[in-house]
């Protein structure tokens, strides 16, 4: 809807000072868009395709060459400029699509699942390009791969049935999720009953889940987010004969937060 390809059935969309109903063309001039599968002509050379895109965008002949080579450098296409698009890998095809979306030097870049189907090396390379572009432009990344959003984005917005249910950095979303957090501890010379007896009285601990593994007792503590209880837990353990092997604060993953916020009632 933001790109103007689908009309909203209700509500409104505003980009800068423009509403999409009244100023759809002006909004499109501000945007560059890369769909999940870049629509490319596979029988064209990469350079010829970008030259064609530049012509459609209204670049004069003397303007096209520097713009194309600037994008080739930015998107890492210099080594494949004279190869057929059909010959290059999907990772390079995505780069060509990204260069296409950037041709008009848009203020806002909208990317739909830009790393879908890529191998880990290609994903890392595309992420690097997106982060580089994001230093100068607004980049909106649409994805259901939460690890991708966490690795790439400064701000994450979770939308459920057309409504924003979370908005913030990945770290802030994790901190505020559900008003609770986890503390994981590993102990020796301890048993489940004694751990529950000693730790349950600590104000703010609302759940204790011991898991015995050989000579080690791993304990998952669910705590209210109103206070950091690590010092209280450590001081309590010092008063016992237990051997503390590990104590660290855990966080919910973005995937779990997403499921909790978007699950059906």
C-alpha cells in the first residue's frame, strides 16, 4: 500500500506531507521499491539493463554513465556488469534489483524480503549494502524473518491486523516484552528442592524451573522486569554451599515476542 500498488480499503497513508489518495504520484517519486523477486530481463547484460532503467527514469546520456557506475560500486556489481542477468546468482540479481530501485536516488527505499532465498554469505553482503544505504536514506524493510530485522534495522515495527502492536529498537522490544525477563543460573552441590526453598522468597521472582543435567543443576528464573535481581540472587547463593558456575540475564527472542503479540485471542 505504501508504494501505491494496492489501494487501502480504509484508513489513510501519509508520506511526508502527502496522502496516498490525493498525491499518489508525488509519493511514488519519493520511493524506490524492491519486491521479493526482482522483475529483471534475464536476457540483458547487467549494464544494459541499468542503462535501460536510467533511460526510463529520464537521465540524459551524459548523466547515465556516472550514475550507473556509482550504483555498481555501491551494490557490488562491478565484476558482473557485462554478464547476462540470467547467468548471475540470485544474490547478484537482488543487487541488480537494488540498483534499479536506487536509480532515481529516492528519499525512501522500500525492500520486501530482500534476502529471501539467499545463502548466508549473500545475506551478509546484502545486509551490509542495506546498512550502508541506511546511513543516508530512510530504508523500510518488510520481512517476517525477525533475525533479519534485528541484524539490519535500527527500529522495528510489528503490525498485527493493520495495527501497530510494537515499535522500538530490538533491544527495547526485548526489555519491555510482557513485563518479564529470564535469569539463567548453573549450580553444583544443589538440588531442586533447596533451590526453590532459598530463591522463592526473593521479591520479584515469579517462576523457578530447575533442570538437572549430570552433576549440574540449571535453573531458569522468571522475574518481573521492575528490577534487576541478579545481585539479590548472587548474594543468596553466597550464603549456601552451592557452587555457582554461571549466572546471566536472558532475553526473549524477537520471534517469541512476535508470536505473543500476533497470536489470535
